[in-house]
C-alpha cells in the first residue's frame, strides 16, 4: 500500500488527531476521526440514505470530523484527482 500522509486536524494536540491519507494503490481516501455516539448512530438509522437499508453494515464505519479538517480533506481530494 502506498499511503501518503495529507494532514492532521490543526486544532488538536498530542492526544487527538483526526488525520487523512491518500492510498494511491487502492485509490482511496483513508480517514481517522472520532467515534460517533449512540445518538448520532440512531439519527443515521432513522434517516437512511435514499434506496438504502437503515443502519450501518457490519463492514462499514461512521466517523466524525471537525470542520477544521475541511482543508485537509480538500488537499486529499486534490491529491486523488492528480492520480486520475
């Protein structure tokens, strides 16, 4: 896997670190964020995406990211675009 670090949330210290990478072999964004609380998971279950089963499949996760990560997500998207 060719994992390329893009950035860490600029508003976190040593203990927390929402982070984004680009995996150029799998052609994926890799994102580390905060675990959702039960209230958020219930909201997701109660408001499924159109034409999708309610809930989150066992092979998927939901993460939360602070708005301060938006510039890093944009950088990751730009890096992915450069890969074609």
